[in-house]
């Protein structure tokens, strides 16, 4: 028989819902350090030697999703939370509070397909876009001094860096799993204790 504490833990597990479906919930966390190098096309004097540099970094996180979902898209929702961000270009700097759009496209198993950041404040705007499927990087920048745009495919700009993405269990699911394991361990311990005492 279960003691009072074991019953409470077992009840908590049951009240939290079906542990099998919840335990499948995952989220993607990613971070990167990158460098934008804009060289230009050479057309209309648009050629920079040395290139214009834009160092940056980011940390992003998806909403929880179920990669094993059958009745819905198993891929994570494309709007990611921006936990940290920095980008410097043309003597200006931006952080996570400046990012107006962050769109990240991933496969259900956590492989990146595309990462996009947008900023638009009227007089100044930029877009950073990494396409993992073909390795292409796109960049646009507009302010009072510059009106730039191009892709790495055209040799106009590059956006190299170190990109790391990992699929993790959703925190609530992990808590349920720990509670379930603890309940099982206590139940087993109680059974062994009763067996020895009888």
C-alpha cells in the first residue's frame, strides 16, 4: 500500500494531465555569434574595400511544440522569442528590444531551415536572413547614409558565424517526468519496506 506522501505525489501526477502527451513537448534554443561583411556589387560606386562590417549575436527560443504530433503540424511555430540580441552596423547598435520580427523555421527534429531578423523604425531598417537549405545569406540596410542590399550567392555580402541549436524537453514536461519518477521510486520503496516489516 502507498503511504500518504506517495498518494499525494501520484495524485499530483494525475491532476497534471496525461503525462505521455505532455512529456513529448519540446522547445528549440539557439545561439549564434556572426559577422556581416558587406562588399557591394561594384555597380554605381557600390563597392567597399575594406568591406563594411557588422558583428552580432543572438539567443532565441521557440514555443513548446510536439514533434510527434499527428493531427497538427509537428514543426515548431515560426515566431521565436528573442532572449538576447546585438547587432552593430554603420556606427549604430541594436539589442533584443529593437527586433520587430524574428522568424525561425525548423524541422520537427530541430534542423534549421531559415533564420530571419527584421528591424524597421522608419528612417532606419535592416533585415538579416540565413537560409540553411541552400546556405544563402541575405542582407538589407537603409538609413540616411546607406541604401544597401544583396546576398552571399551574388558575392555582395556574407553572414558567417557559429550557430548552435538544441532541442530540449519543455520545462513543464520535465517537471512532470521527475514527479512521476519520484512517485514510482517512493511506491517501490514503500512496497519493499512493507515486505521487510512483515
